[in-house]
C-alpha cells in the first residue's frame, strides 16, 4: 500500500485535490502541497484546516517548487517520502515531473496532455508526441503512471470504456459533451488557466471520424442537445485530450468532443484572436520590450480560483454513445452533474475545479489500495472503470445514465 501524496500545483484544482486527499488521509497519509508560489500552497493548507477536512488529525506540508527542476522535484519526493505524485500544475511541466517519478519510483498522474510553450494543437495522436514515448521507461521502472485523470480527460474516458464493455455489442460513435451552465458574475473570465484555455482553441480542431483524423476550425460545427438538469444547450466541436487516446485504445470509428460556449465568450475570443492577442509567439513592442501576447491577456484576466465565491449554477458533462446491442440500435448518455455553490461550500472551489480535482484523488486511492497500481504508463480507458466510478460516487461525483429507461444513478460494488 502506497502512502504519502505530493500535490504539485497551487490553483483551484489543487485546492480540491488537497481537500479530498485530506478527507482520505487515513489511506493517503501525509499530504504535501508544492508550487512555484508557496503562499498559494499556504492559503490552501489553511483553508483545509479551517474547513476541518482532515480525517486523521494533521497538517498539510507546503513547499516552493519549480517543477521544471527535475533534481529539486526528486529531492522533494524523497524528502516527503511521497509514494504518489498528483500533478495538477501547468501542462508544461508534465515531462519533468514524469522523469522525477520514474527516477524515484513514485506513482505519477496528471489531468491534461503535455504542452510545449511554443506549440499549440499538435498533430494527433498528441500523446504520441510526448507521454507515450515514456512507456518503456515506466515499464522498466515498474512505476505506475496514469495520464489525463481529471474529468475530461479522465472520467469521460472511463464512461466510454464502461459503455463499450457493458452497454453495447458494437459502438458507432462517442460524442463527449461538456456544458457549464453556471454564472460567475464577471464580464469575461475563463474557468481554468487562461493560457491553457485559449491554447486549446486558437489552432486546429481535431476529431476522429470514420477511423481517421479530421481537421476543422473552432466554432465551425455546432449542435444543440436537451441535457439532464441544464436543459437545451448548444455546444461546439473542438479538439480535446481524450480523443487522442480513445481513438487508439477503443475500437470506435467516430469520437468527437463538444464544449458549450456563451455568445459573450465567442465574441471576446474572436476579437482577441483576430487581433493576434492570443498568440503564443513573442512580439516586440515599440519600446523594444519582448512580450508574449497570450501571457499579457492571462495577466489581465481574473484568476480562475477567484471566481468560486460568486459562482452559481451547474455543470453537465458526459458521453453520448450510439451503437448496437443484441442487433438493435441503441443510444445512452452517461454523465455527471455538479453544482458550483455546493463545491464552494465543501472545498472552497468552483464546480469546474471540483470535477477536475476529485478524479485524481479517486485514482490515488485505487493506487494506494493496489487496484490501479499497474506498474506501467496507461490512459484511464486502459484500466477497469467500475472501481474508479465507484470511488467517484463516494467522493461526490455521482455517475448517471440516460437510456430507454430514463435517467438514473449508476452505482458499482
């Protein structure tokens, strides 16, 4: 059984992870939080203490860490005797943290695909450009690594695997639909790191159709669905991490990702992008100062974690799966609904952070218990989904299904 968890990151998702680890520290042991800014970690640790989240009395340790510094990360893993590292920092640090975990034997997990600062929307399968190249290293070290174990990617991967295994003989399509029907009260803000948020949408949109990669532009295709709880919502086809692994690991000819955007977001995004203010490439001002436009935009937008106190409404994220069962056409929607206000009351974060932060803790518990401690590098859909979804139900992310019987919760023994 592996104990002691090192959480890398200091944002809203890290706050959720810290609270949920604290609520399960009888299994996960000593919890350590580290990021470039120690003060952010201290604030999270204080919030955990104020809300009384620790199941077993204790305190979260906090450290300043540049996770791109591999020796420093290895030193901290050894110092804290961390058996599990939960990387919820920037997607730019994945490769460095993975190396530190391989070298120390600590289990690794992240919630997003690796990115390089000077590249966006890379050619698919994106995991093949970075993470999957490390598979042999993890196997030789007999070290567990779980890629993309947030909500999307992560939980939706498990939903897809569950559907393929349990509800269909043949799957024709998986459409992942992500709707945030909440309101944060700000004129414009992003729900997670603005830099990462915009980078997802300024380049090409990749989807898996007819067993091949198809390239489109952002906001080129849209759909409208009548969804549980949030009602009728419009979403737009965009590229996303999970398509890059599901297309390889599941025998499904069509896999797409759809995200909901309000009219204001689309208008602001379009203006910023048209003006070149979302570019990741540096420019030189008239005064001779070199700046990256996207980083300037990030600097003037609200910190996503600051949105939590005023956030209301709900999210609905799930997989619409179509195919055949016993020779008959069938369609199911496997999903979760989260409430922004409830998330804030429990862990001090908004619902988007909550849905992203709970799953890696569920995975950490499964690693600690041995169920998911596989000694290799895998994506979520390569692991048994029911134990994971059962843990999520216990941790506050209930899985539901909509099918010919209507809407109902799914529970797993």
